[in-house]
């Protein structure tokens, strides 16, 4: 598909002042020409901060993907140029959306190799905190990994699986797999643990916490285990799951999740910080960071 040229640049405000989609697929124009110097400046601050942190922390595929894309410090990237490059490499494209979109809309895009990216950028006074995925998280965090053929197939499979899971009522389980891989995954590289998850790669504080802090657990990835594990959306993760190589996701891209959901029926849920005797523990966390927060009622 190509992006139609008659797109609105924004949805219209509804009665609550929220955004109403103009189109069923929620796609809007990125409106690249309308970014202000200040918005490009926020991008630059974030870009430079992460670019200092990531060379020894992000996995090789992330660093290579970034190097091969038209992404730099000076400007918020133009989705049309990103899509040209991505399309050549893995058949993906980037489309602009106003922010979070409904699950089915999100999955429908992924199933068709379109990555919906927020077109807005966080404000200068909220560099480290935002509720909705913005252009920095979506582009800087996600797009480099979509240059890798295995990740490209894996995220499309998640979209297809998501559409099915939505119908079967098992979406909570599948969402955990996405969370602990695409968003917060670590990978064992020959020279040590590295980041491939976009939620970590786009966060200055979490890219240090996830790899270097003594607090979180780091556990070998296991599909059943991950599907039972709740996650935190408002703070650093208490447990990170480590895949042995990016190729490990290839298996998941071809898996039929229906029998997996079947055997998950009635299994207990696992809290974010809990270790199980069956876990392959890579490092046992002290739990200190989240314990301190709980003590202070945070
Ligand atoms: N919409 N734009 C956007 N980005 C997301 O990551 C996203 C979404 N809608 C739903 C969603 N994620 C998740 O809740 C699903 O992965 C379950
Ligand atoms: Fe994301």
C-alpha cells in the first residue's frame, strides 16, 4: 500500500477535546514541514543523549540499523524518507498516527508491515516522562530494529497474532510477549548483554538501569513464563528477559499461539519482580530500586 495523499494532518477535536480519527486506520499526515525549531531541538537533545549511551549498550543490529537510516541529530526524521529505506530493506513502512490507536488498528498495521508512529514530540520540560509513544520513542526506538529481517518478520507476526488474540480474548498474554521482547528485551551478544527493546533504547535512564543496575532480575526468555508475567507500565521493569540471539525470535514469528494459550489456561500469574525455581537466572536482582519506591509510597 502507499500512503494516500489526501490525508488530514490532524484528527478533529471531539466533545471532550480529545482527538477523533478522520480515517478508520487512524493514519494522518506527518506534517513534517510544520515542526518548529523548538521541536527539532527537543529531538536533538534526546538524540544526542541516547547516541552517547548506546554504542556499548545497544545490540549490533540496532547500531547498524541506525547507521543505515536517514536519521540524524538535527531534524525529526521525515517518515517518507525512512519508509523508502525500510521498504528496500525489509518491506516495512512508517505511517503517522496521532498517538495511541485502538488495539485492532495497531495490529492491522503491523500485520501489513506498516509501523504506526506518533507524529508529535514530547515537550522540553518532559524529556523523561510521557504517557503516549511520541516520534522519538517510535522512530529512534523501533525503526532501527525493523531494518533487521528477523525483527521485521517477528513484529508482523505479532500483528497477525494480535488480530487473532483479540478475537480469542487472549490479548493480555500476547501483549506481555511484545512488552518483554519488542519493548523491553535484552539479547545475549558474544561481548555481553545488549539492548534491543525500543522502550529501553529510547530512554536515557532505563538504558543504564536495564544493563548496569543491581536491582532488576535478568532471566532467560521462556515463552510460557513471559505470558504469565505481569509488567509495569509506569516505571522501570523489575525483570528483563534475555534472548540468546535475535534468531530466537524467528521461532516465535512462526508459532501457532493457540496451543500455547490452551496450556496457559488456569496457570497462575507471576508478579513483575518474582523469580521462579524453573527460571534460567542470568542475574538475580536486589530489588532495591522498587523496594525503595514502595517504602516511600511511590
Ligand atoms: N498504538 N500508536 C500505538 N503504539 C503502540 O505501541 C500501541 C498502540 N495501540 C495499542 C498498543 N500499542 C498495545 O496496547 C498492544 O500492543 C496490545
Ligand atoms: Fe513502543
